[in-house]
C-alpha cells in the first residue's frame, strides 16, 4: 500500500515540476501584450493583458462557525462560535481579452492567516458545549473570474484552499468521561493539521478596498497519515484541474458566463468532497473522522 501511495504522490507532483521548467508557448496568438495569466496548474494559455495590478493586502474577517464531530458520543452539540481572522498577503488583479475578443477579469490572492474562534463571545445555549479554537495557516489558490465595473471597480466569484493547524479547547474537558474525554483531548493537546476550502464573493472598490463574503468548510485531523492525505488530495486537485480545463473552454466561447460558472462548479465540487470527509478525513480511504467546521464570514480587504 505504501508503495502505491508513493507512486500516486509522484504523479501528483509531476505537474508542479513541469510548470517550473516549462517554456511558454508564444505561438498561441500572433500578438501577445503584457503578462501571461495561468488560471490553474495545467493551463498554458496566453491572453492579451489589458491591465495589471499587484497589491500587498491586509484582510480582516468576522463571522460564525459551527463545529461538529461525528465520533463524539455526547447527546449535546457544540455551541456556535464567533470568529475573527487576519490575513497578510498579496493580491493580483488583471483584466484580459480572450482570443475571440471578450473581456474578463481575474483575481488571485495568497497569504498567511491567524484566526480565533470562541463561543464565549455570544449569548450561549447552556445545554450545548462551549469551546474555543486558535488556527493559523497558508492560504493557497484563492482566485476567480469576475467583471469590471468601471475603470477600477470589480466583482469576483472566488474559490480557495488552505493548509492550517488548529488547537480546539473544550471548556471543562475534565468533566467528560471516556471515550469522549480522550477524543477531545487529541485536539486540545497540540495544534493539529487540517485543510479547508472557501467559496465567496469579492467586491473591489477603486482598486483599494475589497468587501468580501466567504463560506468555508474545514477539517482538523486527529492524526496526520501522510500517504492517505496525499491520495485524497490527489483526487481533489485532479478533479479541480479537470474542471479548470472545462471552464477554459467556456472562457473561449462565453467569457461573460465564466465567473458564474467557475464559482458555482468549483464551490459545488469542493462542497461535495468535504461532505464525504465528514466521516472519513482522507476519503475515500478508511480513516478516522475529523473535527469538522462550517463557517460564514464577512470582511474587508485593504489593497496597498
């Protein structure tokens, strides 16, 4: 089994190395102006670049989180949590014309984030369990297509993934009896690795402020089994890559439909994958259930 996972992981990494050493094909169009936008890992298309903006960015989010854990035996659920998030990163905004002349805009962000979740910030339901969580991580593949509204205003539909580390502390953990006390102590004893996806909308105003809304699903692993995680991630990223290829065909023929189609299809695909991971953290492999979080958040991004 380990050998097969090793082969699968090598296959997964090959596109990364091929992109590092690949040379761009300058024969796609007779005239190419500006920079090349690669919409995903497998794309080598070149478009006319009309405008390009690159910004350092600071993002602040607040919202609500709903934690669940299917292996938990208690009849009581967790209280919902308020959350606050800080992201330091960079944001790139570009406007292009496709090979057939249609105009579209793209956004791409990355960064490091720190978040706090706590049920103590809100009116509590005393029949439920209070908990708090600290989380930090790396935001990757936060991108999407959108529409330009005037010269420096945009609206984007985005999709992103992240790697994160979380520490989940339950109030009065010592009062819980086994096996619940042991299950919860795993997440409270140290920071645990996990992953997440987000789908959302960003409204960029005057190329300096972005008003963002996000829906997020995340999992926290009780233990990190690397080869199972690599196999599960391989399925996820190949699926997203194939979906990117399909979306690019839509971009050629109907660039004005692409932002909506891209946002809906990628969000639906990731939603389904994380739904399957509720019971098996590294679906489709028979692994333990993760701590599962469902978050709604709203915020503002400052673009410098």
